[in-house]
């Protein structure tokens, strides 16, 4: 950390007379690092590296635990959340399959996948948004908001409790 000070009257005898009040002095010191601004996506990347089984950017599998903030998984091919609690919202963008099982999301769960999406025995306290998937499978999901399936080719499942409106092909799997 570098700080620029406006005056250099430090009262040190060894530099007396060498520094004038109008001089600019650069002081370098070691300080504890400040918390860097994290985005939901950097958090997900760090979680995948630290707690999830991952193969580069190919897959992230998180089992158990709590994520105490919003999180966004973007860039992995495969994402699996098993028995995970997210206190905020979760956004998942994957080119491969996405699976959320036995988990709880405190806000909206938004999933975009070019492959299959499975949400089973999961509680979403906001809305559940699924888009661009070939197949969406919802089994025993509880959604306190709306269920929206946009550009989803096919939806299957049952035993779901949806408090809000269901749209798209998911409207028939309540």
C-alpha cells in the first residue's frame, strides 16, 4: 500500500534539515489486504475450486454446505448442487447438464442450459426460471414464486408445489 503524505515533519533527528514542510514524501508500508469486491460469479469460481469437484472449467459439483450470498455459475459445462443452501439468489449458465437436488435457494433460481435441467426435492423461495434447455425435469420441487420455462423443448416431472404462475412447457408438470 502506498500513501502520499502532504508534509514530512516527522520529528526524526536523523533527517532533520533534509526535508522541508513542502516536500512530498512517499511512505511504503505493509498493510493487511482489504476485502476485494467480489461478484457472484467470482464467488462461484472460488467455491468450485475450493469445495467442488471440478475439472478446469468443465464441471462444478458442490455437495453440502451453505453459500451466504448470491452466486452465479457461468462458464462451467456441468453444474451440480447437491444438498446445498444458498441464502440469496442463484444463477447457473451451463452448456451441459444442470442438476439441483435436495437444495434450498433463498431467492430466485435461474438456470440456462443447452442440455438438460433437473431440479429435484429442492425449495426455491423466489421464482424458478429455466431457459434454453432441451429437457426440464422437476420432481418434488417447492417454488414460492413463479415457474417460468422459456425456450424449453420438453418438461417432465410431478409432485411439485408452485405458489405462483407456471408458464411455458412447465405449466403442465405441477
